[in-house]
């Protein structure tokens, strides 16, 4: 921990561009910022970088905010919208111009393209050559358009003491005089980010390491303005299981896809993202409280992490088993109703709730729970899938007849009684319990897999269970 983390309020920020949904990699960046701020009792701010007016959309903004809320990453204060601050960005650019830290560049697009063509031909680095850096603006044609460029230092070097990457140094000669204000007066990303971070009193900039090169350019603005410099922490990007940069084929989807299409719980997603690049000993399941207590950005590794869908599903299965049944029933009810094509009655909703205890131990996601619960609400005679049909040959139907005869007189429809009756049938026929349970499961659920057979009998109740068995005895 640095001295500044002891002596002042920590302020972090998450600054997504609303040109799409909240990407899973962005969600990890947001989580790391949130945890670092909460660990130090600081503030976590949200900034929407909506300066790309052609691609920024309100649905994307709504999706980002919704995804943040679903993950439980609450921010302090109201979100800041970058586009609304354009006048402030321009004000800072003009202050730098007046102080001699920036200058007007009147180079035309044609001149710049010719400059780049020459650099390509000579295999030189592609950067602005400073042709207007020391020229008097009076040399430009009257009324000619211009951009405002930073007058970057050309001597020496810049070193960033990055909390993740360590010390990283770049020679100033490698940096060019970047544009601060475009010819139409709009600010560039580089300027807007620095002004916003300063005005929001951000102390720690935690972001992907694809922004590391930007940090050297952005520091020149801080130093030109005499502003306090933030602490940087550039986190390695997430890669797919094959080591390539994470893409949609690896699972690089919006957070809403993990919720709506994959049936993940937010605590599982957060736990998984937390452990992509950070860990606490051998702890696999980390509560939100422990994450806040243990997390420190300096413990994040330098190497890219690999996204593993099976590990995420493993974590999700754990959190499903830990979840309250009422919560799970509420979460899966819309999917169950969509699959059935009708709303559940109060009685059916109660059956769904009672089924959670028996279904959740086997489930890796909420979609599996919904699919596993469908058999409870099918109208008789229920449809059989192919695996269930295979279990219902003639010898199996004979067994069903024996089971029906044994169960029909049972009035005490409890787990212990049912267990005893079914086992007696198996023993009388000199069969293992599975040989009786398999066709019985198929008849009751229309599937080859389900919760425990005695649980199924309890959930369906006496009349429905006997009716379904009877249907398959005569089918």
C-alpha cells in the first residue's frame, strides 16, 4: 500500500463506452475498481464515455447500468456523462494553449497524409512531425481550420510506477504532439479522460493493459496542467482457453447473456471474474465480504488470465446449491412459464418452490433448473423423450404394473413409506433398485434423468403419480 492510500480518500472509476453492452472483461475491470475502493473505504464512480455520438446508444447505457446493478457494483453519486462536459474539456485545452503547453496546428488532411506516406516509405514511426509546433499562427491562411495539439516534451523519459505492471519507461522522443481539440472544437478521448479523472478527483486509474500506452500520453497533460497524477494499475486482458484474445467465440459476451441466456447467478460471475488474475491462497469460493476484506490491486498478476466456461459453471453450481429455494423459484419461474406457454397457478408455483430442494443439487445453471422442473407441470399423458421411450419396453411395463399395484393402496404418501414399498417390489423380483427406478422415472417424468425417484413421487403427489404410471402401463 502506498502512502497516498493511507493518507487520503481513494477514488476509483469505471468508464465504459456505451457502444454495446457491458462486456465480461469490462465487468471484471469494474469489479476490481469497486473492490479496491470499498476495501479502502473510498469512492467508486461511474463515467459513461459517450463522446462517440454515432455509436453511443441509450439501450447500451441502460444495459451497462442494469449489468452493474445485477452484479451488485453500486457506484457513488450520479453517473457522469462525458459528452456533457465537452465545454470543460475545451476550456482546459485553451488554458494549455494560453500557457504555451499546446499550439494550433493548421496542417491540412492532404499534408498529413503526404507526411504519413513518406514515413511509411522510409519505414519511420508513424507520428506527427511537429511542423506547426514552433510556427507563428499568423503564417496560416486567414480563417484556416486548425486543431490544438499538445506540446509534448521531447527530451528525457516518462516512467510509470504501475501497481500491476511495475515500473514502465517510455522515451519522450517516442511520443508525438497529440491532438487535444479537433478542428470542430470537440475534444479528443485523450483530453477528455484526463480532465474528467482530474475533476472527479480520481486517485487510482485501474483499467485494461491495452490502455498502458495511453497513460504516457495522458501524463503529459497532467504535468502540463500541474495536476496531481493518479496511481495507475493496468490489468492484463482476459484470454480464451486457447490463449487468444477473448472474443465472442470464447464467451466474450455482454453480462446480460450470462444472466438471461446462460442462467448464471451474479455472485458466481463476480466470484469467477475476481479469480481471473487475483487470488487468495487456495480459496475458491469467496464471499463479497471476504473479497472486500482481502482484495488489493497490487496482488493482480501480470499474465493474461484464461476464461474457462466449465470453471464458471462449477462456481455457479456451488452458488445455486447455497441459494435459498424461494429465490431460485422466483428466478426460474419466468423460464418455466415460457417453456410451458402459460403462467403457473398458485398451486403450481408452490410445487415449483418445493421442487427446488430436490432439483438444485444437480444443476449448473438456472436454465437447467427450469428444464428439470417442467415434468411437474405436464398434462397427462405426458410426452416421452427418446431416452425415456427406450426405458419403457414390455418387461419394464410389467414392472410398472407391479409398482402401481404396490403403490395404489398406500395412503401415507411419505418418503420413508414410498422407499419401503419400491424396495419391496425390487426385492420380490430379485432386481436391483435401479432396474425398478429407471422405468418408473421415465413414466413419471418423460425423461431418463430427474431428481431422486422418491422426491419425484412426493412432488407429483399420489393421484398424479399413479395416473402417470397407469398411462405408461397401457400405452
